[in-house]
C-alpha cells in the first residue's frame, strides 16, 4: 500500500499563520479569520481523501484522520478516526476494484507530506492541517448531482436550503451527515426522523407543503429521481443504480428496475438505503405498530402522533398522466421495506381513513426513516 493515507484535521500546536485557497484567489468564506484551507466556489468539484489498502491500527492513528478504507476492495467505505476508534461514514459497501486497478501498489516516498499551518507536524498523513484556531472549509456544491463522475473518497459540503450537510462518496453511493432531528414513539419506544425524507420542516398541518419532502420509487437511492420536479423517462434500469436520475415511468413490470430485485432497501446496510447513516426504511409491522397508537385512524390521528405525518401525495408511474404529482394535500403514502408479490407495501392515510396495502414499486411515495 502507499505509506501514508490520511487527511488530518487537527487542533494542535500553534504554528505559522498560513492560509491556502485552491482554485482561485477568492474562495468561499467571507470571513477568513479562522480559515486554513478553502476552495473556489461553483466548480462542482470535491476533495478526494487518500485510500488505504490496510487500515492503520488505532495506536498508530491520529484523531481527525479521514480516509477511504479499501482494505477489502469490494467493501470500500469512508472512515473517520475519532481518537479512539475508526467510525464508518458510508453505511454501505462499494466495489472499487476497477478504480484500484489503475493505482500504484508500492511505497514511494515514505515520509512525504504537506503541512499547512505549521513548519512541521508529528501526525502521519499526506496532508496535515495544524492549528488551534483555524480549520478547513470543504468544497461547496448546491447538490451532489451537479458533480460529474464523482470519484471514490470524494467529500463535499452540500449548501442546499433545508438540506445543508456533509456528503461523502465511497465509489458507489453518496452518504450524508448532519444533525438528524428525531422523535421517540411513546408506544413502541422506536426513534424516528421527525420529518419526511427531503422535507424542510416538521408538519404543522396535514397539507403543510414544506413538510412533504421527496417521493421515492421503491428500492432506489437518492439519485435525483426523488425530487418532485425531476424529469421522467420510460427507459427502465437493468441495475440497482440508475444512471439517469430521472423518474422512471413503467407499464409492465410496474417497476423502475427490470428484472425486479426484492433485496433493495433491506435494513440499515441494505442496497440503496436512502436514509441517513444509522437510519433505514421501516418494515410494514413497525409502521403499523405506530398507526395503532394514533388517537384516530385518519390524517388527523397521523398529524397528532409523534411522527406528524402529512398528506404529501404521490407520483404516478403508470396509467393516465404518468409522472405527475397526484393527491397532494389530500392523501399520504409511506413506503416500507416490505415486499409482496412483485409489489411493495405502504401505509396510506387521508381525512377519513388509513390503509395498509401494496402498490407498484415504480410509484413515487414518501419515506419516514426509523433509527436502526
């Protein structure tokens, strides 16, 4: 493996008052007093952390190290060392064997490293930021979908209204980190996100548009199709990851993927799990347990519950007017991870009742994530 692989974000000894801007002479920070390293704005690029073929032992690692763990090339994950243990930032494996095939395997310069903020550093890394008062500002993008062909180990900050967060790419999927507001069910003790995936706020009414969030096709990741304004296409995907980012409309097989794959969205490490790290899609039993605790079996009961589920509507995948938003403000549809005879199960609600049934996997429904 290469000898040193880490970006070290340190609060260490005071050193040289250095500041580096990569990409232009302006950067993104308006106040640069606490900035040690930053990047040009609006370039839709990220910083790529080094990879390791052998994960360093904790005893030889420095707190703040971020890297791509490629010790198993078919199970690569972004990781962060907190000073005691390595913590997973990806939540899902990626196969980067094709990428690593083009990378060197031998040691070249065993002691090479760049240090910003001090004359030297004892930390083991290719890039070390040394300061007690300054830090790095990550490359900023409006959406990870704007980054063409992201590389394994990429890291950016997403500056999107209602979804400002750290994003890391393990070579297969983006994973997002931010403070996750949660609620705890008084009946089951389960911990849930307090709003729909993609929503900017908790529902204040059943028809609160800001609480609706995105609409996902069953089993798909957050590839852009879930946005209510995404384009529609009739081209089905033959793989678990669609390259189009469009909402896929379908007659038969009533799925965005052909052939179907029942193994998507199964558990916190499930393929294409769109929920934040540590969260997953609920099973039909878990969502039904919550529904049974509502004060009424309708939208009013859903809103009064700890989950405060709104009537966000859905996006049609077949029949008439495919690809359009339907029943927005009058019906709510919530995916579960449970499958049934080629379809998938959901819980629905309106002003008079609730349902527990199945629908086409190509339909776009809301998601409320549960903590694993």
